[in-house]
């Protein structure tokens, strides 16, 4: 929408005052001047409050445009995975709030949606799908578990091909900027748990408040390798605490296992090729 560029700086002083209300950053005193990379590196609430709802003389997207873009990411529908019972999440709207509470929509409601709080509901599968869209430059496939189908009478096996769901939903420049921010979240930010891997990864932390007096839900989503993505890993630990502390190590351990597995597969493949060469097959 042209509201910001990756280089645009938005000042974080610890939160935004709107009348008697205060919408805070998690860091007391704020993060100072913040660009897109830094906002993703450290989950700077003020950056997203501002581009979501606007502040003072800076225009924000507003809830209608936010809902439009989030729906493109799949946050108002199921992903189409081939098992029953998938939830489609929920995004609040002006009309819904009026109907449910009799109250109008306030900018504070938009601020909450801008950081994934308030009445927003998403599933881990939706987060994984949206992460895949970012990694795949705007192309999305419906996730599925079935590799092939076998006819019990004839024994004939038929493979189940990937099903394209979305393509070219966003500009390449916008997606590239977000990918870079997710990369710097690993290289210098709160996703540091993935730094020690033998390949570069990109990621985003998430810490979702859900009930007073209860520990937060710990989110962490990622894709790897950064230069040639082939895997998305999303972990949610309910009442786990902070995503970057609790969920990130789980993701790191999975990537470490995956890398060892792929290396072993490559070694086995090379052995087969060498044997074939020795036997004159190739």
C-alpha cells in the first residue's frame, strides 16, 4: 500500500497513548527508531500499531485493509488439508463487534489486531501456510498428508500431486523485504536459537496472551534454508511462555535432525551410484 518502505523508521518510545489508553511495547522505554528488519528482529509493537492503525499524522492500513491482506494469507479460511475438522480461525471486524457488543470499532481494536492480539484466532497450520507463502514468493499449496492412493482390488497406485492454492498474491519486493527481516531475526535478533545450524534460516517469534493469570502461548515459525527454502517448521506450545525461548529450541533441534537425515540420504545415494558404476550399470 506504500505506507512505508523497508527503510522507513518509526520511533518506539515504549508505547502509544490514545486518550486514557496506553498501548505498550514489551520493552520498557521502547526500541528507539525502528525499521522493518528491526521490527521483525525484536517484535516491536509500536511499529505495527502505527502501520496498522496509524498514529498522529501517519496513516495506517485500518482494519478493513488489514482483513483483506490477512485473508490473502489464509487467515479466514481453512488450508484444505486432507483431514477432517480443520478450523478456519477468526478475524474480528467492525460489523462483528457492533453486533456482538453494541460498541463501535476503535483504533485500539485495530492496534490489537495489528499484533495478532484481541479477538484474533489462528491455527498453527494457518501460520505454517502463511510462512510458506512468504518463503515461496507468494505461491501457496494446500498442505496434504497423502502421498498416493492404492486401489485395493487392482493394486494400482496413483500419486496425489500438490494442489496449487494461491499464486502472485503479493509483490515480490514486499515478500523479499519480509524474508530478509525474518533472516535478520535469526542473525541478530530474537530468533537467535537458529544461528548455530549448518545453514541459514529465517524465522519469527510469537508470544500470545490468552487469559489473565495464565502463561502465554509460545509461537515460533520458520523456513529454511534461507537461500533455497524447502522446509517450513512452526511450533506452538500452549502456556509455554515466550516463543523465542521455549519454542525456538524445538525448531532448532528439528532442523538439526533434518540436516543429518538429508546428509545421510545423500551419502546413501552416492554409494548406490558408485556401486552402479562399478557394476557397469551406468
